[in-house]
């Protein structure tokens, strides 16, 4: 998404592949992703996700399993709305035609003026300039792994650095008692998405996490003691993909476990999918979270100091 935008507005990212726009291992967002409006809307209401500007957006609806969210845009310029609604500002293919392409209001002229149409190297019908050719060449070079990736601060780091170790699937369990005895609970919004569940485990400094998601919310445990082999499950409830990271399974809870039985002796219908976080990955993620918290505190301190100065 960022790469598409950057191909037209070159100031979105500091290099063509937009490598700083994404997620660290386990779904922890990079600083650039965390600032993204779409990321905040998709993950609206989740623990740790920055809030939307209430003066600009109001949450209107979320579907049962969190697949659809609708927001109302607030404080839209009345002048721009009237300009767009005026028939005189419509560009039609013929007088009185129903086919009229849209125009942006004058208030966006400065933004539109910055765009630079993307030109494919293979487009022989258009004569690309040297800058366009250089951009495409740099893009392919970055995608082929010939160049380093840029960090949010502009410093480069080689591909493959950072927490790249894969999480280790341990198994699927139908009973809470099978999980580590030192387990710590973090349900609700934390159990809704794999990235949030993983972040919870990292914050608690636990090497195992167990997820049983219900879509818009769910359940998660983090623990260090390995789970027992008792009451392991192997059915459809274990294969439900996570809503935010479909390469992982997030188990199920209650009505989401449609068609699978409750384990004997259990009060609740659950399928807990357990993952182990390798020590190197856990340490790297904890360092990332600590760095993000320090940056956040510095920004808050800067804003507070500015406010005091203005007062």
C-alpha cells in the first residue's frame, strides 16, 4: 500500500520499497505502520493501538467478527462539499451526459500538484524521464535484495537483521488446565488478534502464548512452563486462522467453535493454539517495545514542554 502511494507521491517513504512500512516478526508494527490511518482503523479499539482523532473520525459500526468497520468522517469542509456538488464543476464527456469524472476541490490543489504519475519501464508508449527510470531501477534493486532497508530514522540495516526467527507451533488444546501453571490471562481485545496476543506475551516476558479467539475479542494466556500433553485437540477449531495474520491459527472460543465439542470437565468451549517464542525473538521484541516506549515518552515530553511554553 505504501509502495503504491510512494510511486506517485515520492515523499511518503524514504526509499522506493517502503521497507519501513510493515511489521516486525510476530505482528508488532513498525513506527511508520503505527502512524498509518488505515492500520489504526482496522485495529480500532485494540490495546496498544493509537486512538483516532475524534474531531475527524467517529466509529459507527463493527461487524460481529471484526471483518468490517465503518467510520463517519467529521468536520468536512462545507466549502469543498458545495464546490463538488456544483454541476458547473463536473467534467462530463458530453453536455448533459451521465458520465462525469470527478474533480478534487481547490483546497487539495497543493497536494495534487505534488503527484508524479508512475511510469513502467516497459511502457514504450510514454517517454519516461531520467528521474522516473531511476526510481523504477531503485525499486527493483531494493526488491531483489541488492540494497539495504532504511529504518524509521533513516539509518540503513541489512536485510535479515532483527527478530526474524519463526514462532514454533506447540499444539492445540481443549482444556485450560493443560496450559502452564504460571499462566497470566490477557483476554478481551488482547485475544482478538495474533499480533496483540504476541505483544501481550512479550510484555509479560513469557515464552509461550495460547490463543482462543472469538473474532472481535478472545482469550490469551502467556506462560513459561510448557503445556502438558493431556487433552490435546485435532479438529477444525484448531485451524481457524487469525484475523490479522492468516499464516497463524488462533483457535476458537464459544460460538466461533461451531461444530466442535467441549472437552469433558470443561465449563467453556475453547481450542487453545499454543506457540513458543524462541529466546532470541523474545529478547529482540522486548528491546523493540522498550525502544518504542522511550520514543513515545520523549514525544510526550516534547509536546508537554511545548504546551507549557505556549501557556
